[in-house]
C-alpha cells in the first residue's frame, strides 16, 4: 500500500467517523428542540429561572446544530481526499508525491 492510498484510506475513515458523530448528534436534536420549545412556552415561579432555561436551551440547541453542520462539512472534505487533506494528514508527503509523479512522467517521456 502506497502512502497516497494509506492517506486516502485514513481520510475516508475519519470522514466516516465524522458522519457517525453527525448522525449521533442528529439523534439528540428532537429532544433538545422539544426542551427548548417547552421552556419557551412555560412560565416558572421566578422570571430569572424562566429566562435562564430559555437561554440555556437555546444555546444548547444552537451548538448542537453547529456541531451537526460542522461534522457534516468536515466529513465531506475528508471523504474527497484532495491535496489539502493529504497535506493535513501527512505533512510533506504531498510534495513528495508530486515530485515522484513528476519524475514518473518525465521518465516515461524519455
């Protein structure tokens, strides 16, 4: 297995892991949304407590949605396994691969 194949395999494995994490977070979305809607419509004994629960659940919901989007975008980027991913996972190897690819094409010409 060449370095390029190993990096592609690793990046796609990490991409798959990000998809699993996004789906796991997606499974928490209905409960978090329900909690936010519940405390948005209820008045507790203290206005400060009501406001605290509303803001706390809104922050939790926003960060959950941000994590889902972030994991999905990262999974897509990793699964494409472009030169940026190769450079991120194996610094310096992208230059070596380009140089070896250039050497192979120049030797094929001769």
